[in-house]
C-alpha cells in the first residue's frame, strides 16, 4: 500500500482538495486498496475546522466528493506512517524542515514537482481563486498518480 499525506498551511483548502482529487483518481482506476490518502497542516490555526466552503464548492462543481475531514497538524508519527509527504508550496516545505529537523527529508516534496512545470500552488484563502488552485492540484495529482502507477 502506498501512503500519501498532502500538506498545506491550514489543511482546509489546498491539501484536502489534493486529498479529494487523488482519492477520486484512485477510485476511478479501481485502485482503492492500493492507496491510503490523508492531509494535514503545518500550522495549528485551523485545527478541528472542516474543509473550506470554497474547496467544497469547486469539488462539487467538478463532481469530486469532498473529504469528510477536519484540519489537523502534521506529527512526527506521520513520517513513519506515510511514504510521501507532499507540500503545496515552498513555505509549507520550509515549515516542515523547521518543525521536523531530524526526520527523513527524502519523503518530502512539492506536488507540482511531479509535473513538467514545477511551481507553487497558490493558497486560495488569500487569492480567492479556487478555480486556479483546482487546476494546479488536478495537474499535480494527475502526474503524481501516473508516476506512482506506471509499470516498473
């Protein structure tokens, strides 16, 4: 089983969006038993809050089920449990390095690094542009899915 944790600042917009999109791709290809997917935050600001209404709205528009998820913060145990800890932008990645200086860095990456056009995924909490964030998350998750499922 491949275990993936998507990470953003508050765990209410981008990372649960990525969790939902990746789960949708996995389910669509009938690979549900081969993946475990979750999301978490680098900060404590939104702990316990549900997925942002903007994320829920764009997922509903795209006919992708929104996860039944409440924001939580990344823990040291996540490094043991998950194979991939995938951040949405450089700030998230730097926060991970700062919060967990002694954990294996090879498990950390940026979602868009799996695409031909690496770039940070903008936080729609600040931009208000959930459509652009969805477009980036879809592209990143699609490439990640292809990378992890292509025959070796």
